[in-house]
């Protein structure tokens, strides 16, 4: 653990960012969280954030002591300039280049830049995000090279020494569950399974062994397949 340094975690409320929050709580002396409201069609993911924060604080006294304030920033302009299935009523389809129309162009570039500006004010050196190149939908702003280049740009532009961490970059969704188990045992796996949200359709009514969701959209399919490959050995309710 970097005992004296602080981190800002981009917490959307999904499985990946929830795992990143636990990873940061395991490592840094102070951890704050940041969420963005940008006109998402489904606010359910954002509403999962408090349950995940509270749940992790309840799991571990050390984590509770390190967990600092939550921040939310409204980025309405991102919704205005996007024409995607996340921000308006539309079918999720694959567009040119195989990118689903759930892609909000440049979303992570903007998120990380805003996060860096906030972390400067909060004196948090480390930024943590759930970007991943392994099980992803081809979003170019999730790529490792993009994040590395952005770290350079941010540090030049802010005259700072921020470190951008992407602990899931080379993990697939099964590995991400395994990381959660390593960080917080079956209790953390259960918390993330039940309180994080991935479904593109915002479905919180259908419960599966891998959590809530419609079960058919691309995000649910990724999550379901990852859970099937992870298969926790002895977890209360895991196979209910
Ligand atoms: Zn779904």
C-alpha cells in the first residue's frame, strides 16, 4: 500500500469500476470516488454507487477509514454531442468498425481529464479507472496506449505527476471476479454481484447467478460469460 498517497477512483457503478474501488482501498491511504452524470438513459448504474461504497466500508474497517468523499460531476454536454443507445431510446446495434452504438465518442478521455482536474484540487495523485483491453467492445479510449498517452498529456497540461492506474487492463471478466475474490473474499464478490450494474437496458428486475440484468444485451452477455468462467467454488447464494 502507498501509505501516504491518495487516489480518485472513477466509479460508474459497474462491475469493473466497483472492483477498481476495492483495489484502491487495498492500496492507498485515502480514496475518493467520482461519478459522471451525462444524460445516460438509465440512471440505475449511478444509483448503485452508494450501495457499493457503503457495502465496501462495511466489509473492512480499514477500507472504511480510507474511504473519503464521493463526487459527482454533471457532463450534460456529453449527452448533447452523443447520439448513442446509452443516451437516447435506440436499439443497440453494431456500427462501422464493429463498435456498438453504446459508444460515447471520447468518453474516457473527457472523464479522465475532468478527474485529473478534480484530483489536483483534492490533492489526490493517483487516478484509477476500469478501462480494459481484454474483454471489451472495441472502444479505442479504453486502450492501454490511449491511457498512457493521456497520462503524459495530463501531466504536461497540469504540470503534475499524476499516475493513471488501470488494474483491469489485461484481465478478462473472469479474472476481474477473481481479483475481487482476492481483495475481499466471497463477501466482496457477493456485494459486487448484487449491487453493481452492467446491463445496457437498465434492467434491475431479472436476477441471475451473475447479478441483475436483461441477460441478452452485450454487457449482460460479457458479464454472464465471465461469471460462468469464474464459477466461485463455495459462495453463499452464488448458484441460486
Ligand atoms: Zn442487459
